[in-house]
């Protein structure tokens, strides 16, 4: 897979950019804060340049795409755990309300 990603640079770049954007928006960016247009444009340009640097490292045989994929997978597992905890809390909360009546 590493060799295939090294040969297909555009796909590697798009994967790195997509993973980087997802990680940035889920981890580092507060949801309530709305950035001005100029700062948003600068943010995207910076992420695109950083993704280009990571793509160069990917072509030089470092597993950047795989590492970002593992990070996204761990974030998905965490989100599933949060959904499960919320569901479990909601289920036990309803059971306590029924018992108290």
C-alpha cells in the first residue's frame, strides 16, 4: 500500500488533506467560534501547505496516510463510546424515573 500511495501523489495528497481537515475540525477548532473570512482562507491555505509537506514525506516512504487514518479511526471509536455512554445514561435515567413513581 505504501508503494501505491507513493506512486499516486494526488490521491495521497487528497487523503492527507481530508484527514487533516477532519482532525482539525473535530479536535482543535471550537464549535461556537466563527472565524472571519480572511482568517478562514488563511487557515485553509496553511492546512493545504502543511498537507503538501506531509505528502512529500509520504512519498519519501513515511506512513503519513496510515498514521492519520489510525488517528481518525481512534476518534471514531471515541465518538462511538460517547454515543454508547449517552444512550446508556438515557436508558438508566428513564428506568430511575419509572421506579420513583
